[in-house]
C-alpha cells in the first residue's frame, strides 16, 4: 500500500511539473513575464533592434526568423537586416546574392560562412533575398581583429586606405572599464591566457559593427541586427558605440539565455536586455 501511494505521489508530482512543457519563456528587464506579441510591439517602434543570440541555440534562431517575418509585415517592408556573422568585406557578395545576380551555390562557395550557416543563418538570408531586403555585413574582417589581438589598436594604422574602409574610423574609442571588457581580462587571467589586447579585439568588432549599422541606418526603416548576446548585453558593446554617435536613437535589445528553470528569471540575469528569452537548457543545440 505504501508503494502504491508513493507511486501515485510521484505521478502527481510529475504531472504538476509538466502540465505546460514549454521550450522557452520571455521576460522584460525587470523579470516580469512577457510574451512574443509584447516584444514584437515594442521592437516595432524602435530605430535599431539588437537580437542577441546564443550561437548554437535553436530557439534563438527560430525566433530571429519569426521576428524578421513579422516585422517585415508590420513595418510594411521598411526593415534592414544586418549580422555579426558576415564581415564587411563580404558586402558585395551579399548584395549580389540578395539582388539575384549570383546563385546560392556561388555565394556559398565564395563567402566565408560560419559552420552553422545552413541551419541558422541561411533562412534569414534567403528570406531577405526573396523579399529584396537589404542585408548588411557589419563585422570587422577577422584578419584585422586578429592583428588587434596580437598588436593592439595601433596595428590598424598601418592598413591601406582600402583596408580601412572595412573597419570603424580610426582611432577607435576604447574604455577598458566597461564591465564586459574588464571581465575578459579577469576570465583570461583565471585560465592563464590573459592578454590586454583581447578586449581590444572585441572592441574593434563592436565599434565596426556599430559603424556599419549607423552608416546604413535610415530614419524611415527599422534596422534589425543579429549578434552574439555578449555584443549587446547590458547595453554595452555595439550599443555603447552607437550611443556615442547618437544618444537619441531608439534602441531595443533582446538577449537569449539558458536556465534549468524557465519559469522565473534568475537574479543575475535581471536587466541585461529589454527582453530576455529564457530557453530550457536541455533544448537541442544546432551544433
């Protein structure tokens, strides 16, 4: 009889905890439960939206595509897309693909695509191509980020004028006290691989992405940018650089995190973005 009641108790417990087996929940910056429709309504009134992703999170990538589709309709085609995943010297290739001048096969053969491109970014790019939406390659070419990591910002001065067209205007502003940059030094020290140039390389990426967003932004369109969450969390990174140029521009940030319990936002995740997508940490990864 005791075993019977124990069995019933277990069944009731499992049933109670699995009545609504959701993959994710959305919260606002204060930790209040929100929804996709509320997020869509808010971002639609923005000038620039940063969708911070976890690169291998399938829910994040799916919601990026859904948000793009819905904003395309809501804004009556008046949107611009941009992404960290494409480097600024790839813009011509992107334009040619979007305009239908080159085939998808030729684009994929010549572009430096991330390993998860086909599953995670190709759907966004194909939607842009189908609907002739401008898609901006915002990131610094990795070879230039690499020399900043090795030699600091000063190394960029030796680039040719043509090469400098692919990066943020020099000199690049840099505040080593920004928490996300400071934490890189601290984490590097813990692992024994610290370098004062590591956050500078990150800043070169952030500054360049901000530069190409601002350069291609127009007041009558919404700019939706896709990037790793660490590039826009806590309104730092790219956001910090954009605010230096235009403090009045209306920015909304979205981030993606993973938690064991998705029904409440952990205290250390409060305030990191305007909208926080909390995904079950057991959800399938794209790689």
